[in-house]
């Protein structure tokens, strides 16, 4: 089985990695951990020609910062995968992360993402990776909202409460 894991260096993606490691698969999954760097998101939609405004230096600096952060996230994810005995790779993809995750997903695969639990306004302004993946995936999706092990002490109706939802 293939498992596509969305990572961004946050505690939520660490939780998602932990859940993936503890899931009872028949055979160990081949994990593809994906970190997205979307440089187009740096420009506001109304800025068609950022060089006219004179902020290209700031955008280039931010791109370098994002790329440096991506290397750190990938290295940390590889280390966490080794510690959790997950076989696979970690990589950086250019462009929107939700599309990158779906690019690696296949029918019968599992996409695992952490969720920060944004409210409706933030989700509208920033977008929601978990919502996009859930609506567009042709495979199973696991959205992790709690640390692995935290739900084991939860009452039996925690699945109904939305703390653990696996969607085909």
C-alpha cells in the first residue's frame, strides 16, 4: 500500500506521521512524505508585475527562506520516519501542497494530513489542505486532529465526534 503524508514541520504533521506509524496495516505501507513550497502564494493576486512595485528583493528573500525551511522539514521528517520504522521517502514539491499530495495518491492509497482546525473565516482566507484533499482524492484520506495515543483514552463515540475519520 502507498501512503502519501503531508508534512510542514508543524506538530500537526508530526501527529499525522505518528498515526500513520501506529495504524494496523496488513503490510507496511510505502510512505511518500511531501512538503510543498508554493512560491506563487507569496504574491498577492493584484500584483501582476511585482517588479514595478519594487518588492522583488523581498520575494526572492522569502523564497530562499522557504527553500531553506523545506530542507529542514524534509530532514526532520526523514529522521522521524526512521525512528517510527516507516519505509519511504520525503521530498519537496513545488506548487500548492494539496495538488502535490493528490499527484502522488493512487486509488487504494492513503493520504494522511494533519489539521490545524481553522475556523470558517481562516479556511476561506487561507484555504484548507485537508478539505481540498478530501473533496478531490480518489483514495482514502486520514485527517489527524489529535496526537497519536490521545484518542485511545477517548470514549467510544470519538469517531462520531470527528476526531478520527477515514474517508474512502
